[in-house]
C-alpha cells in the first residue's frame, strides 16, 4: 500500500513538472517569442507581376492591308526620382550610348506631363550590347532600365497619320482618371486619333502572375497566373489605294496652285488643305487626307526638338487634322444648301426667276451697304439652278435680305433667325460625331451671337448677317467634314449620316467584338424633288458652269459628277479654294461625296476642282479619263 502511494506521488510530481514546463513553453512562445515569430511569418509575402498585353492592330478596308502593327523593341527607360545627384551625368552617358541628344532626353524627363516616379521611355530599338552594359554597370545608370516591349509600327509610312494617331506613356492627368480602370503609371495609352478613341478595345488585358516571396524578395513558389489577352483589332472603312491617290492629287494640286497668282498679282501660297471621300449612303470614310502631315513613327522613337517644333510651333500646324480641326468660310459651296433653305421657307421657288445684278443693296437698309457679284456684268434673270451654275452672288444676296425681313417681322426680340435655325438642321454648328477626337463645331452666326460680339455688331443683328451667310461668307464657319456630310444628305435623299472610320472591331480569336452600323436616321426636311433639282443643277456646274474647265473631257456619261465650286475670303490670308462633289454612275443615286479645300489656293474652279477630278479617277479606275485640263486663276 505504501509502495503504491509512493508511486502515485512520483507520478503526480512528474505530471506537475511536465505541466509547469509546458506552461512555461507556451508563455515563451506567446509572449517572449511572439514578435520574432510574427516577423518570420510576415517575411513571406505575395508579389504580383504583370505582363503587358499586345495592343490591337489597325487594318484598312481591304483587310490584308495593315496600317498599324506591333514591333519588338528594346526600350530604354529612365525614372527621374531614382537619378539622385547623378542626373546630368546619367543623361550624358545614355546619350552617348543611344545617340539621342541630351537636350531631348532632359526635356522628356522634365516634362510636367509625367510624375517623377514614372519610367519614361527615351529611346527605342536599343542594341542588345547597350542593354548588357547598363545591366552590368548599375552604379553608373541609377534609374535606367532596358526592357523588352512592343511598339507601334506603320507599314504604310505616313499614310493617314492624323487618322491613326499615336500612343505614348500615360500622362499624370490621364492617370488620375484612368487608374481606377486598372492603368498603371508606366502604361502606354492612345494619345491621338483612333488610338485614343478606341483605347479600351485596343489595349487588351494585362497578364497577372502571383508569387510567394521571402523577405529577400526571392521567389518561394508560384501560386498561379492569368495570361494576357491581346487587344482587339480595328478594321476601317478607309481604302488605302484611294487614300494614297487622294494624297498625291492634293500635293500635286497645291504645287500647281503655287505657280498661279492671286487677284493682287502675288503667287498663291497653297500651303495646306484636305480631301474627304465619304460613302454617300453610309457615312463611311473612304479617304481623309490632310496636308501638311507628319510621320507617326516619330512618336515611337521620341520627338526630337526639331520635330516637336515642326509639329506644334510652325505656322503650317501639321499636327492639325484640317478635315475636322479647322474651320473655314465655305464660300459658294454653301449656296447648294442655302438655296434649298430659301425654297423651304417660301423665299424662292424651283420655278422662279431671279435677277443677277452686278451689286445688291437691301431695300430699306439705312446704311446703303452694297454687296457685289464676282462680275460687273448684269447677267439677267435666271433660275436657282442657273444661279448655282454660274455662282451668282447677288441672287443669293437677295434671298439673304428676305431672310432678314423674316427675322424682323417674325422673330424680333426673340434672338432667333430662321436662316440660322434651318442651317443647323443640316448639322452645322455641331460636331458630326465622327470617331476621332477634338472635332470642332463651327459657327452659324445669328442675333444671339451678334449680341455677344458687340465689337463686330455694335448695332445688333443687321441685314449683312443673313446676306453674307447666304453666300457662305461673313462669319459662318464650317469644317470640311461638316460640308461633306451635308452634301451626303443631298446625294442620298435627305439622310444625315454620322461619318465613321471603324467598320468593325475583331477580337484576337477572329470573332466580331463590335460592329459599327451606319447611323443615318437624322433627316433634313426637304422633298425628293427639291434634292433632285439641286443635284441636277450641280451637274450643270460641271458640264457648263464654273467647274467646266476642270472637268473638260471627263466621261460624265459613265460617271455623273455634280459639284459646286467655292472661293472663300479669309483675310489677311489668300482665298480658300473649295470644291464639293457627288459622284456615281447613277446621277440620281451618287455613290460618294468628295470635298476638297486648299488654304490660300485661290479660285475653286482652278485648284480644288482639278484635285477632285483626280480623286474621282481614283474612285473609278476603270473609267477612261485621259484628259488633263489646266485651268487658269480666272476660272472661278
């Protein structure tokens, strides 16, 4: 019994000792060693690595013709915040290795468009030995890295540069609004043209790899990955053959214009212009040329100071897409539309006769202002059609005077003007909605606008406001694309189509991600008879009117051409040369609208019309048009 009791006491003592030891160990682990274990536990962390998605490509209407593709590049980037005190020395070393001017590198790094923590690209297609040298000498190149990337390449050279646009490192203001969409500080985004408008489709989705790493940053194991999804491809309505030939026609026409003289005897400067070709029934842009132009690959390599000065500081403003980002007085091309407006409002009729006098003075106008025709001859009474054919200003001046009377009688005090209201129904003073950025709206002056510009209208709205607008002069401003859209409505029976460049968007697997359907649901309130009358009148402009010289010998029996010349004053510059045309084998159902404008190009019949003829030849290559007339400056 005593032996058993002794054994129990030993067992109890052993249990007590073990319990005390265990408690002490737990206390040590939970209290004394807690911080150490916490540090050890947190030394392993999760790291994400992102892989850029390949950006979508851009193709012309003929799908086997690429306009923008991707090209592998070794890109040298510099993060300004990591340069420390070596900034100037690093820039000089990088310049020596890459051949990029130090001033260009410094300007890029100092740009306020970026933040100091961004890795800013300063050179592309860096030779691999340069990459190795930089990696082997990190002390000489703090903040410098050379990375494998894909950059934009342009197989068609400068063709359609303003349309395509360009890409660049995300800017600080862009990042502030786009970071919630998953963009990082070093992402490349579309900065202009289609690259900007269709950024969300072209970008794709970055890949994501998840790793467990230790406190030294060493990878312990991978936890899985999501591969990048390439961006969608854009397929355009643009025809590269027509685009190229239209560009050639514009450049040749501008060069020829510079051999002619203006009305004061000075040589024409003809230093800029545009050509637009629209599908009359869908609004699809077949060609859009603007000169002067630029090389989009400049943005890939990084703009040199000379290139930057040329693009943004030169008077020729080559960075501007003149088809949508410049406005002009439309001159007599406007008469095709204002004539219809006059008929709609009962001021004129298709069967009426109107006197084409050398000058016009509004009856009852105390100022006695005279508005002159382009000729001093009295051409007698004529129809609207013949007034368009010979481009008689004073017939339309009288219509403008009648519109002013209508304003005085019916709208005085309401700041409304019937002519301005009707012109806005044609889409003027509003963007066309084309899928390009920074489109201008233009101007249709009216009494409300005059009230805000007392320096120009100190006595309020006066007869001259309506009279000059009627002939496309004065303060009215339109873009070439707005005019092309309006002529499209005349051509297709009254439908204002939204111009568009993208036909469809395709995913990398070939499926259609988005199809751009034509939007032609806005109509102008004119009858089929009225629109047909104007088309017929404009055909006579080409056969026997102000464009007859430019189209002499053209086979109009094969391809009907209806068009209107325009010569618009733009002081202190020389006149803007215009021609707006509707073309197609069926004269009542034109296929295309072509609008040509040349800044400081002189008369429409001498410069813009011959250019348009060459563009029409490009649209119908099977038509035999061997004649090449040369029209003098006297051809209005």
